[in-house]
C-alpha cells in the first residue's frame, strides 16, 4: 500500500513480525513496514538504524523513536501498531503524527 509517497508493507503474522527487517542490508527511503499487533520492536541482527512509530489503533502516536540502532529494543505498552522506516524519515514527532493522520484516514 502507498501513502504520502511511501510504500508500506503490512506484517501481521508472528513470523513476519519477528523477522521484520532482519536480513536486509538497507531500506529504501520511500518504504516502510507496519507490524501489528505490536507493542515492542527489536533491531537484533540488523545492519542499519531505523525510525519507529508506536501508535494505538486510532493512529495516535504514543512513542517516537527517531533512531533505533542495531541491537536495540523499543517498548510501548499501549501500542497496537509499530511502523518502521529509515532513520531521518520524519523531522519530529509532530511530523510523524501528521503522516499517521493521513495514513489512517486513507487505510483504516
């Protein structure tokens, strides 16, 4: 699915969520993934840093991680979705929320 010049792949099965971006050498600046249901993400065995948006079912940003480095972990207890992008994709949490608002209007 495409939103605001981003291609988003949905990962809803356990194996998909567990593997996420592991094994990839990079992520294109115009793509991302959404994991659900998902309260925590890890970057174990990853080769690059990522930006993570944890949000609830309505698309409200609960936690913004601008740069999750390899071999790290991020948890957000009330999150339902976790979006992963290239580090630097969003200027700020506010910018990320603006993107989420557009995404949830079109796709949920």
